[in-house]
């Protein structure tokens, strides 16, 4: 299988080296080969799975469960998944590892490239439908963000895993004099997988983190137990079924990848993490649980990606309208249910523009108008906002609006909007609050969903200072600065690098501000509370295997 | 400084790639340039420091302390070291970091290569004396193991750190179409050091782990607080003084490297580890504290190397006498006070040789005789056994001998031997016990010092099984197998790779069995309780820095 994917893999390696733009996949669903037929097949495959048991062989099945509710219809998907006994999953995973670990790097990379390719060729629009009706993403985002971009992040993880493994020579010829004697040894270095990895996926964006995380573990010879959020199982269940098929076709034990489904009422996450055979944990989800994982996974290694407050500092703009448009669009995208969505906007008293300074209130009104304009038309709202994944988010929004009215100013109320295709869709337009830094407890942390804060600061320097302190103390993945001052850029780069947020400067136009390109954009620095694992750095892969050596007197005449 | 060391560094890179034998340093003290004069200067430098305050500038000094006692004279060194307030050390370390982090990879590597070179050129025999009179090593081991081999491990760490950092391109040119619009971005990727590292060094072998650990942190832009064992401060104090001078000469803040001296009665280790600004911990020392570090260092990263039971399995030998000689020598070396010393010898009822099977009791007697023969002559004993670092080790040996008499057979009693040059030296010949697996609690863990167990097993397979289970469950760094059966080698390689001990097979002759060559032999797998950090893998360096990116619309016409 490696030969089949050799060229693509080589291109991916080059992309990771240069971090220039590259992808083997078309970004738009319309450019997918024979797209209409493929989309119809994907929809049919999805619908054929509703209201019945999901077909998946797993070891140690003890029952079935399924709690998913489509954010688009607010009706249960009524799919039941096999529930497996954790002990049985670990036992099966460990039994599956030796032949996989012994198979060699090329074989594993080839099989895993085939896993990704199989998803792309045969299941892309089935995944799209599954993501829509669990996470609530729009069809376009489900295809791009949860589909091909996630496949790209998967290939990227394979590139890094391969590079880290290749860094270890398999053999060495070693000779030295000790006193009057020559000692000549042959040495072999074996890559030993760390063990069974438990990979959590989150409710709102399951594939984008789970695919690269699971592949990083598998590529380095480990087995993986996938633990999806109970409200967002289907994308992972399809993944597990497809990859198990590919593994089996390639002659390996499919129990290298299993699924552990739990329920909201009876979560199994801690049971899996504290299992004596859990060697690694990849976690994407809430900051609270992520920090528990980091502190308690030991002796398992923990790789986390959680959340924080993503910050915007608006010192000035060459084209303020364009900056406002970009900000508004990105704040609305998928109702800000992305870990990269901007939330806190730090505003000085005046924003500098070529036409002179613009007062803060005016800037705020421009931003409010831009957001309101984007979501007024239900059809456009549906494309950008999509739906709200969890009913909890609506409750949180209501509570925040009430507090915001008391302690600040509600600049824009959140309300449901009527989805043109799904009349029962769970929707909410953005809530925008104006506050002062004395209300910091309101915004010092992630408010999941479409809520943002316009924070009145004393100056642009004060804005930058407050923003980066908040990132350091409360976590943060992305940051956005608009400025007309090159020195301010330098200071912002320094401050955000220390705080550990990935910075985008003065970006306007069609690209979503928080778009993170595989092979190019590093995701999460590990320098603040928003997670400790970077997609994709060597550190993300290099500790997933160990190096065991054997040495003996040389046998050859060499 | 990088230019001065470029050729050496390039050769080290090549050695790490091939893992063939290489070192820029002569292994024997007699081959050191103008060795007699250098040794005399080193001895004078050491003696000039006795009985007085150690000259070292540090921030936040609050007092002085010093508790070292020479294992050779059992007299206090009476050197007092400045004690610094931990808060002041962290504050100074953090202040020193920005210019160092901003200096670039070549600059840092050059300065740190100079640090190692300076130790070699101007302080090697001062280090030798300091190691002898704190750790109690022989002069030859202090020169080789704690001197040039440790310098080699330092260079090796620099090679890996440099490779991990070079893996991140500093800039990228990225362009993509979004809809009808071209987005063209310039991206910069900055390596951000993780923060202040606390580097512990152990009493018996301070330099070999601490130099590479500290250098891995420094190379990646961090600052380091060195925390030596209070009974073994001098080698680290000299290191800190020399490296601070080099850093300052190169124009950097010497507080990048400081020393934190504590006392046995009032240890500061946990204070340093739980300090809010502690970002990384490198720990070498006891398994108990090492496991506490692993479990409690969070949010700091933990890199540990502790101990375990190093195992020997004797299935057979082409030349049994030669195998016995090698085992006996290695068991005696530095009174088995090395984390790589063999301790547990698993014996089948018969050991296979070309002349027929040899009964276990006979093999045991051969080994006892070989050990006894090595230590009978005080002059040879002094060269091999050297001294006992800690009085606690003598107490442990007495207790173990008493228990061993009750629960097994004492094959060889431990006794002091008269050191020919140091009549007051703290010495002990090896204690050898014969036991059955029912006494496993005696040997399931490290018995620090010259104690070994001959364990009666049912068969060679039983011996291999017990040995590798003990490694898995109790930790273990090295393993030694002698066999005449190629299939047994294959099974041993598999079993020890899973258990995570670095295996040496059928080695006889002049090389100490547990000799670990920098650039070639990986030290610690991380797969069992003997530590989680490998000298040197990418995982040892790759998480010591983070990657912060900044992207903005491209300015050039490119």
C-alpha cells in the first residue's frame, strides 16, 4: 500500500518542510469527483444508518447505546452503537500490537495512508452528513473543516511520525579499542510502541483532532481506543469501521482500532485513562477535563487541546471596513463553536485609520452592524452560523446575556434564526457584550458558542497587555491583531509568542481569520492552558514510541 | 563560537546518524594533552578549593552551606557554597531568557559547545578530583565516565536539540485561492523556550546525566537551575562557574545557569519542582523520588532517570570463563553504584557450554571465585571497586546480608578492603546471595551498591521470563544475556524490548558490559519504572521548546 501512496506522501513531506500551501484534496465539495452522485451516495449511506443498530464488530460487547440528537432536526438519530467492556478493549488492543509494531515503518504508513484515502474516496459525504447531524456544522464546513482539512492533518501527522521514526538508524556497526583489545559490536535499534492510546474526540469538531491523534499513535506502532463524545459518535464510528476494514485487508488485527461508546450519564473517560494499560491519552474537549487529564493521566502520556479566550486587538487598520467584515464573519462562523473562534475584542479609545482615528463606540457599532447584517438573512445565516451543537450552549447564552445586561451593555442580543432547510434546527445568532476590564471574570475563559466581548481599554498598549495576560492566564489558541503601526506588530509578535497564541495580523478578505492550514499552520503552542500538544510538531509524535537496543559481538567479517 | 566548533559538531551529527563509534576526546587520562601537568593543575585547583567558601556569584544569596565528605578520606571537604533564594533564582533565570532565546540556534549551540570545550581544556582534572572526592569514583572512571563520556553525552544532546529545532522552518510563503480571491501570506515560526528547567544531579554520577540534560534545556533557549545532591555539589558548582563565565563572555546573562544548594536535612527539591515558574524538571536519582517527580511535576514536564533491577540471564556460553570474567568485572565496577550495574543473575539448573552443561552451583562458584579474585588484591580492588559514596550503602549491605543469611545463602560476604592510597577510604567488597524466586521481594528493585543475587530458575526460559517480568514490574535499564542458542537470542531480544531494558548479548573481553557509548547507545527506554527519558532521543529535546507563529499578508512582490 505504501507504493500506491508514495508520491502523495512525498509531496506532504515537502509541504511540511516548506510549510507552503498544498493539499491532495479539492477544498470545495463541488470539485469532488462526480460530486453529485457522491453526495447522493453519502446521504443515502447516512440515512441508511438511522434508526437502527450500527454495524461494527468489536471485542467484548456488552450492550448497545446511542443518544445522538441532530442539531438540525432536534430528533434522535436513534442509532445504537455496540458498547464494549474497557478491559476487553485493552486486552484486544494489546494483542493486536506485536505484528503491527513489527511490520515496519513503510508498511504502517502505507496502510494508514490507505485508511485516509478510503475515507476520502468512499465515505467523504457520509462523514459530511454524520458531522452535520451530530456537530451541527454546515455542509460546506463539514466537507472542508471536518473532511478534507482533517484528512490533511492526518497525513501531516503521518509525515511527522515517519520523520521521528526515521531519525533512529535501525542498525549500527560499532568498533573501538579498549586497552589492547578491539571490541566490534553490531547493534540493532528497535522502535517499541508505547502501548494503548485512548483518543477522545469532541462533540463539535470530532475528526479534525481525532484523526491526526489516532494516526500519530497508530503510525508509531500503537493501538488506539477511540472514545467519542456520546453526542457525536457517528463520525468516529464510521472512521473506526472503515479503518478496521483497511487494517484487516492489509493482514493486521483490526483491534488495533476500537470504539468505546459511553453515555452522558455514565461517562467512561476516567475509567479508560486510569486503566493500568492506558499508555497515552489524546484529549480534545473542555478545559476542565483537559486539565484533569494533564494532571492525572500519569503514567500515561497526555496530549491535550482544549480552549481558552481567543483575543483580538484593534489598534488600527488601513481598511477598517474590511477588517470589521473579516472579524464579523469569523466571529459568526459555526456560531463560534470552534476552539479557534475569536471571543475577546480589546479596543482602545480610538482606532487608527488613514482617514483619522475612529472612536471606540463607532468601531463597536460597525462590528455589531456587520455581525447583524451577516445573520439577518436566514439563508446566509444558515451557511455561516449553521446550528448550535448542544442545548447547554443556549442556556449558557441566556445566562450570559442576563449577567451582561447587569454588568455591561448588550450590544447585540442572541435570538434563534429560522433555518431555511431545517425548520426545527437549534440556532442562535451571536450575543455581543460591551464590558470594562473590571468585569474580567466574565470573559477570562472560554464562553463556548456565539458570544463575544468588546472590552474597553485605556490604549492600544493596554489592550495588547490585557489580551496577552488573559491568554497566558486563561489559555488561548489564536489571536488577531489589526494595526497600522509596524512597531506595534513587533510588540504584538513578542507578546503573543510568550503568551502562546498563534497570531494573525491585518488579515482581510475571503479567508476565515481562524483558518488553520495543515502542513503550514501550527495549532496550539502548549505554552498556556489551552492544551499541551501541537498539531503537528515532533514533540507530538516523538514520545509515542521508545527505542530498545540490542548489541552483540559482530558476526560479519566487516 | 559556532565556527570554532563547526567541524566537531558536524562529526557528532554524523555519529548520531550512524551511531558508529566516535569521540573528539581521548578516553584514557594518559592521552590527555600534556597530561602530567594537567593532572597536577587539576589536583591543585581542587585542593585550593577545600576548607573555604566556593567562589561563585549567584543572585539572591542568603547564606552558605556545605556538607560534602570525601569517600576517600571520610573527612569533610569543608567547602561552603552560596545558598540562593529559589524565588530569586527563578526571577533571575526568567530575566536572562529573552536575549538567549532570541539569539538563534547557531549562536546557542556555539556557546554551549564552548562550555563543554572549556571544561575539557581547563577543568577536566579538577572535575576528576571533585568527582573522586564526592562520588568516590576511581580516578580512571572519574576521567572517563564522569569526564569525557559525559562531555560526549553533552555534545550528543546538543546535536539532537539542534536537529529538533532545525525541523521547524523559520518562515514560509503561503498562497491559496479562497473562492475568487488569492490569499498570500508570509508566515514566521518562532521557537519559544518552555521556561526555567530544574536539573537535579545525583550523588554518585553527577555529570553524566546533568550535563546533557542541562544542555538540552539551554540549547532550546531555556534557563537552568542546577540542583545537585547535597553530598555531591562540587562537580556541579565547578560546571556552573565555568559555564556562567562562558555565557557572560559571549554577551549573555550568566543567570541562564544557576546553582541551588540544599542540605540533607532541609531539601529544596520539591520547593523547586512546585515553584510556579518551574517549566521542566530533569531528575536523576532514586526511584522513589523520581516517581514522585513524574506524578507531581505537572504542569512542568518531567524527564527522569532512576534505577531498577538490571538482569543477567545465563543460558549458555561458548567461553564460560570469559563470560564469568566479564560479569564479575562489571558487577564490581565502582562497587555497582551505577544505574547500569547488573544485580540479578537468573540461572537455569544447567548452563550450556561446548564442553557440555555446567551445573548451576558450579557456575555460581565460578562467578563467586571470579569476583573474589578481583577484589583480593587491594590495588586491583581500588581500581575497580573504588569507594562507597554513602554510609547508608554500608548499612543497607549489612541488613541485606543478615536477611540473606536467613532467606538464602550468602555466597560471598561483603567486607571493607584496605585502599592502598587512602587508608580511611569507605570501601566494601561485593555481597553475593543465592536465592530462589520465592524471595523475590529481596531482589525486585534496586539494592544500591555492591550486592547481587543468583536466582535459581527452573529453566533458561523460566529465567528469561522471570528476568523480563522483573524488569517490567520493577524497572531496569540494562540487561545481559549469554547463550549458545540463536533462537534464545531472538526470544530475549523480543522480551527485553517489551520490558524496556537495553540488551547486551554474549559480550566478553575488555569492554565493561554496562559501558554506554554516547552517540551510539541509547540510555533508558522509558518503557518501565527506571525513568521516562532517553539519552538521547528526539523526545528528550523536542518538547523543551514550543512553536509560536505569526502570519500576515505578504509584503514582498514574491
